C-alpha cells in the first residue's frame, strides 16, 4: 500500500494529522522517528506566515529535518495562500496541504478552514492559486461538508482534481459536528466515487483494526491519525505494522515510555525556552500519564510546578512506580 504524489512517494500512507498546539517540531520528530508515513505541521495562518511572526516561524522551522513533511496552510485569499506556499517551499517543505476542514470558531469566523466549503468557487480559486505557485505536490484536507444538509465533499473533490491537487484527506464529520458523534467512514466513500485522486480517511482511527475498517468502508488509500496519537507517538508505527502483517508491536514498557517522555520534555524546553516549554508540555504529560497508577496526582503536581527539574523528577517517579508495580 503506497501513494505516489509525483516527487514524493508515501510507502506507508499512515499520516499524522495536523493538530494546533500538538504537532509541533518536538512531537513530529518523535512520531517520524518511530516510523510514520508522513507528518503534517500544525495549521498555519497564511497571512501570519507571510508576516513571519515568531510563532509561525517556529511552527514551520526546519522542514528539511523531517523530510518528507507537509506544511498545512489556512486562509481565504488565494494570492496570500499562494505566497505562503512559496515561502514554505523555500523552507524545505515536501508537500503543501490546504486546510478546508478546521471547524473551530476563531478560524471559521475569518471565513477560513471549513467555512471555505460553503463557497466552492472561492475554494477552486485557492486551490488553483496554490498549485500554480509551487512545484511541490499540493494536497487538501476537508470535512464531509458544513452540515448534514450540505455534504458537498464529493463536489469539492472534483474541483480539487481539476485544479491539480494530488491527494485529498476527508475527516468523516461535518463542520457542525465538530468532534462529536462518530466519524462516518461510509460517507467518505462518496468522495472515493467522485475522484481518482489518492484518498485518505480521517476521524476516530485509534489502532490497527479501526484503520482496516476505515479503509474498507471508505475505499480510501491511506489513513490519517490525530487525537489517538496524543501521548502515543509510537501509534502510527503500530498501525503500519498491523496493515502490513495483521499484528502490531506491543506497547512500549514503562521504562521505555519514561525515557521517551523525558526526551520529549527536554526537546520542548529547548524548542520553546524553559518558561514557555514547561507550560506547553503539560498537556502532553497528561496524555502520557493516562492509565498509569498515580496519574491523577501526577497531573495535579506537574500542572502547578514551574520548575523543570521537579517536573522531570515527577516523570521519573511516575514511570518507575509503574515499572515496579508491573514487576511485582
């Protein structure tokens, strides 16, 4: 199972979803090293990228280190999106992904993200402008539609194919569903019927069996995994193993996980600086702690602790405690 995008081939199309505040460079590095088919940056506002704000530059830094990686852009002005795509191509991105799927209010209120799905003419203009702007493969991510009365993903897929888009990802929910309910993998099959482009299915894929079922019901060529990878950067490798051999590698041992968490924590401190890194790492530490003995006390402690050394000690203690309990 592979997907060819011209200059880029995804040998194992199990892709890390773009998640704002999550898929930053430290997290992407871990997922990529574990063996993901492709990692995608946090969604970047194209206008902010052009202004080269400090945060946007961090969000796209060192693309070449993660090659191939995709940079995801959001916006509603074709020429602004095109210019942002050119800037990211110059910075080493292998793929430019266009966001027509983000459902959050602050993005939609700016007529970006999934709001674009309500204006197919504008969507087509954006797609064409970005494709013309770069020689890289350009891909697109969207939802089923704005709401149940307007499930126009198949129509937009045809527009995307005509514009020169190389791959489409569909999250199996409408914008108005946000992240509620269940992803409708069967509905993604209508997009498969509408286009010959490589298709990736997204939403509620949490392990190998759910990936197999999502592929079967959607007719897609690959899967994209988002929230299930939080606290489990090794998950995409496990899904690849399952798709290849019908069996996933076991979960890392507590000791292995502890070492990985410490590495991730130190990388975040280095990337953002200590003050910001301590705060931004808290959500990741909470995800890593899920299901472990003493997880609640650990979360309370690290969410209040500003001292990185004390947080590191708490991490060591949590995973040492888990290892000792399993060995007893």
